[in-house]
């Protein structure tokens, strides 16, 4: 057997041995995340977001733009009066 074949066999053997050994290594476990949220924290954050001045300003701006958009979509009522002399 020439040296190229020997190197190839050793290389393939070491790669497959490393892959085989990696399958049996114990994987680290992640800590479990609680599924029920802390209601005190959720209510506090919701209250703070509702009362924050920048959030209120953004809500007012969004409402204003929606009102302008709906007003622009309505037809303009402009009656004409005709008089004959």
C-alpha cells in the first residue's frame, strides 16, 4: 500500500471516529423557562407603557393620521347654485 492510501485511510478513520464520539457526548441542557408569566411584572410594564408620554404622543399621532386618511377618502360635498337672470 502506498503512502497516499495510508494517509487517506488514517484521515477518514480519524474523521469518522471523531463524529462517532461526538454523538455520545452529553449535550448541555438549557435551563427551563417558566411558562406562566409573572402577573405583577406584566401589569407594571403594561401600566408604564400606557402612561408613558412618548407612547401617548405616538398613539395620538397615529390616530390623527388615520383620521386624515379616512377624511381624504370621503368624497367632497360641494353643491353648486345656479341662477338665471
